[in-house]
C-alpha cells in the first residue's frame, strides 16, 4: 500500500472516530437500547426499497452521461457497476469513484478514464441538487437555522462556486481540445513518443466523459432524473420518522425530512467509510437542535437509518461483485493508483 493511500485511510478512520465520539458522547446506552428495541422496524425497513429505487434512477441517469461514448449499454451492467462502487465506498472512503469505472470498463468495454469523467460529472450534479435542497430549507424550516449551523450558508456558497468553476473549466477544455493539446505537448515534449501518445489518449478519454454537453436534448431528462433522486432521498428520510413516532411526538413532516436530508448529506462529503460518524453527527444535531428531539431518540434514528442503508447496499454490491467475477486485487489497484483507472478498458468476458 502506498504511503499516500495509507495516509488517506488513517485520516478517514480518525475522522470517523472523532465524529462518532461527538455524536454518542454522554449517551445512556441502556436508554438507547430501550428505544431501539421498541422501534417499529417495518417503517424503518421501508426506507430501503426507496433507497434502492434512487440508485436505479441513478443508473438510468448515468446511461445518458455515457451514451455519447457508447450507445448500447446494458442497464443491468450500469446498475451493477454503481452498486459495486457504493459497496467500496462503504469499506474504503472515496474508493467507489475509482472502482466504478473499472467495473463498467470490464462489463461494457467503456474507457475507464471516460467513465471516471462521467462519475465526476455525476458528483457535480449531486452538489447542484444538494444546493437546491439547501435553498429550500427556509421554506421548510423557519427556526434558528443560522444560529445552530452558522457555517452552513458560507459552505454552500463556496461549494457552489467551486463546482460551477470546475464544470465550466472542463466544459471549455472539452470544446477547445486544441488548447489542451498545446499545453500537453509542452509538458511532454521531452518524453518518449509512447509516453506522449499515452498522455494524449488519456486526456482525450477523460474529456470524452463530458460529451453529454453536446447533446442538449437530454438536459431536461437528466435534470428530471436528478430531481427524482433527491425526492426519493427525502421520502427515505421521512418514512423512519414513523418508526420512532417522531411525527406525533415532535410534529416532524416532509418539510422536516427535507431539512434532515439536506444537512445529513454533508456527512457524505467527509472522507470516512460510508459516512460513518459524520452522518450520525449531523443527523443527531439536526434533530436535537432544530426540532428538540430527545438525544437518544435522535441517536436511534441516525443509527438505524444508516445501518439499513449501509448493510443493504453492501450486501447488494457484494452480490454483483461476486456475480460479475470482479477481482479484489484489480479493485485495490484501481483504488491505490489513479493511473490504473485510466488504463485501456477491459472487455466483458
């Protein structure tokens, strides 16, 4: 394992432990167990089909991002690669973003570098959608949001500016590849011909991941699918309210689910395995500080909602990992070296 990769894992584990400590500090575990043992798990488990449906919609959206590169893509393979990627995110922070291109490259013969570009675009869409949900919070919650989370507005602004800037830069580079090639030739002028050709191939393949921009007829459908994904996320957060009687005791509704979903999503920006720790912390803080939910009830809600999603997605991802005969050694190579992600695509056997 490379030193840089090991450092990333250590940072992820340290952050996970710190956030778990802050989330569960001073917990009465006897009371916590009592709440967990008396929860209505039918309502809690109802969130998983909704989560699974959101990932199915994600796979459909991903098809439109990859379609300019390969017209005929099997939906089953898109969904498989996506679930394997999420499974790896649950084990190693951010590993899924590199493993998913490997999986779709093996299953569909798509360039891994191009697939990585579409994954990057997908993350930008997620951030745009996240910021829209953040903007909806004042309509769903009129309490002291800025007093409880004074950093939320500034973080949102910076994330939006950075995302828009990156999208603009990559889009410009895709249309003006001549400029990219001039810069690339300058840096590779002393390299061997083979190295220069490889660098040129990799650059073109990565920029191909942004080719969807040239097909504006798909913009509306991509935006619609993105909206559906986040609507499903909100429903997913709402259903477990009934598991802990939050709708009656604390008058939580769909508007509350929007707020909880928006703020808890910040946890998934943290580089911890499966957002363990940050998700719990932000979910608990939102429920207790904004809605006055009992701390142990909030901890129970965070624990169960995270566990159901984490275990379910890991099991399904593992199934596809084994079913499609992916190899852990290859997966680890993708995670430890970005150079492997941009290698020539494997062909589906």
